[in-house]
C-alpha cells in the first residue's frame, strides 16, 4: 500500500499539530527538516480536530492547517472534525 503524506512549515505553530497527528496515527513516520516537517503514513492519515485542540489548548478549525501547509499526497476527505488522506481502492 503506498504512503500518503502531509508536510508543514516547521515552526512553533505546527509542533503541536504534528504531535496530535502522531498521537492519532501510530504508524506515521515524522521526517523533520530544517524548514519543514513531513509526516508519512501507510495508506491513510487521519487528522482530528479534537486531538489538535487538546494539544494547543484552544478551539481549532481544521482550515487553519492551510496556513502552514506545504504539500500533501492522497485523496482528501474533509469534515469539520477530521481531515483524512488516503488511497482509495
């Protein structure tokens, strides 16, 4: 199964977002570069609003991901509560 991935600018705003993504996706692999952080996962990656809110201690709109987003790969399925990258069969 091919990997999906998402990459963000590496800064203090994205640190808790990355931690939340890793908490919800145990198979995810984080690759930190000087200016970006890339998260790979086999087949599917779920980003949950509630987990991010727990990490940052405030309400979070998943549209805020766009501010520091560099690139991603996979099919996107987005609701108010989840942002999912996957490869559909």
